[in-house]
């Protein structure tokens, strides 16, 4: 989809400041999101009419900072560890500590952050109406690759036990896979990227249990057609977007958002990752994540889908 241009007027055709460009970008992102929600209600709304139709489980990714009136919807594999660090810092008293001084393991523990669902529904609605709400998104296929690398190429006993062994049995031609992630790494018997894609495309996968949050569609984690977010950040412009959000929150001088490491999973590397995935499966995968591509303004990966 080609995004519409915003007219600046004859007398305002000057170079936009960095803040001005981001302000314009935010307008375009929110405009596109609204248009996509309005034109795809039957598909995206899944029979729901309001937030009242969502269970607490479906809203569990929304966390609250009452000190500053902020709600953050975290999406795994989209800088969520660093944003959770920021939320932990905001929930503490001033002077604010460096977010990087907060352990990355700590921020993922239960009850470290205040969930929106910990409040009564009437209070939840009031906070959603009055607080600043934000989320960060990422190219859907790049996010999938990052999830695969992090959960299946590295030593992770939890993901190997609950997902990896089953994937190896069902798609990897290993009826009796290694019992532990350590044994799997030692014997080099691990799910391939294509095995992971086969698992995602298998209709039985989601019939058994909803997608694990690291590969669940982003819109199904944060429900942007039902929650009017004030700021839509992109992983691809993370540092710039983070600075702008902190400025909106009047926290630009309080601390710096942690510097992001060089991303090892880039859009340019998509072709290399998908070489083992048949074109028909690529198309099915796009269909599975199409709503995320369209809602958040990511281009159709035509080179991948054309083979």
C-alpha cells in the first residue's frame, strides 16, 4: 500500500526537523492503522466488538506505569526487554537509574511490572482512555527469524522441551529426539528454520494451543483496532522513535534509552533464511501474518513470494 503524503502548504516547504519528521511519520502510521482496521473489520475483529469481549489472558501484554500515566504493550522480539527495563525504572522513585542497570532476566519475571489486568475493568477502561499508550512493532518475517534464532538455535531448555522436541518429531524426521536442549546441541539435532515454518503453518498447531507470544501475530498481542495507541514505534527506527517517545513523556533528560545492538536479523537477509522454504509455504506464511504487514505499514516481501 502506498502511504498518502501530508501536504505541508506552500509557505511551509522547508526542511523538517527530526522531531517534525517523526511527528509526520506518527501521523501516517496511525492513519494507515485506522484505515486498515476500518476496511478489514470482519477479519481483524474476530467477532469481537469492544475490549469487554477480551479475556484478561488476551490483554496480559499491557503493562502500566501509574507514576507517569503510561501503558506499554510489549511484543516479544521487538526490543521488549529494554522497554520493560524502562518501565521498571519509571515505576521507581527519582533520580532514575540507568535502565541497563536492570537485569534482563529480572524484567521477564512475573509481577515485576504492573499489568493492566490487575485493575478492575472500570479502572482499566479509565486508564486506557487517559494514559499515553504505546507499542513497538517489527517486520513480521524478520521477527519470526529472530524468534527462531533465539529460541531454537541457542540453549533454551524451556522452548526445546515444550516446542523443539515436538517440532523435530512432527517435521524433522526424528521420532525420538534428544531429551534435552543440551543433548540436542551436542548431537546437532535441532529444528531447522523450515521445520519451524512447517509448525507455524500446520492447522493443528493453533487448534492445540494459541501461538506462543514470541511468534503470535503482533495485532493479536496488542489489539490496535480496539486500543487507540498514542505512539506507534518501529524496531527499524528504534533509537529515533525511542528518543521521540521519551520527549513526549518529558523524560528526555531523565535517562537514555539503551543503545540497540547491531541487528543480526535484517530485512536484507530474508532471502538467505527462506532459501529452504518452498515458495508455496512462503505465501501461506505471508497469509498468516498479512494483517501485521498491512496494519503496521510493512511492504509485501515480493522477492520472497515470487520465488
